[in-house]
């Protein structure tokens, strides 16, 4: 069995696309996924599966959500080793940056090298970003609520769906995934 971390894009935000974590865990259980744990009310679920292809798992979960709840939701599925790499590679930690100002934008699939090379920071923001493997590290000194480096920004510029989690959530998901 492999342990996975899944993150749903844009549920329980602004009163749209509400799914309780209990209903989500039940949906995952119905798909035969085991050792289910959820974290906060924003669509983070840790689970075990014999399936080795994260993309296949994401597709199965997305299809079941649409069938069960009547709306489409993107599901980003990563293995524990992927999260370990994300945690280890954050370039902003080396600068003794305030971790409450750090976020990770997970990309649904890899963007083109052309899209990455043409991406530039919005003017006068003070924010910084750095590309990792299917992830973008963000430093937002004025807070994520005020940054222009939103999911929409990266989705428009890279033509790839994105979902963002704060640094504390990324760490918590990794820790939960390592608990039995």
C-alpha cells in the first residue's frame, strides 16, 4: 500500500461547492481507499491505496465527486515522497523567512518550459516565487490574501490548474501522512 495526500481545488470556499469532510471520507471509502484521515475543512485527505498511479486515483476521485455531488472538482494527488521533496526544497526557508508568509501552489500537471520562462512577477508586489517540481513556492510578505500570485494568476500564465496551501498545512499533511 502507498500513502497519498489529496487536495481538492476550490471546495468549501465562499459557500460554493460545499462537501463535508465526513462525506468526502465516505466517498473515498466507497472507492476502496483506506486509512482515511482528513485535515481542515478544505478538502485535504490522506489515504492508502494499492494503486501506484496518482493520476489514475485523481481521475477516479474526481469522477466520483461529480457523480455524487453534481459538480466537478479537481483533485491533486501526491505521494508522501512528493511532499517530502516539497518540504525539503523550499528555497525561502534558508533565508530565515517567516513561515506564516510561505505557501506552496501545487500544479495539476507540469507546465511548459516556455510558460515558465516567460512568467514574471506582477509589478511592485514584494512577493517572490520559485519553481519546484509541479509546485511553486511563494513568499508573500503582506500575506496570501493580498498577493497577486493567486491560483488564478498561475493558471492563466501557465495554462495549468493550481491549488495553494499555506506552509503550515503542507507540513501538517506530511506529518499526518506519516502517522499510522
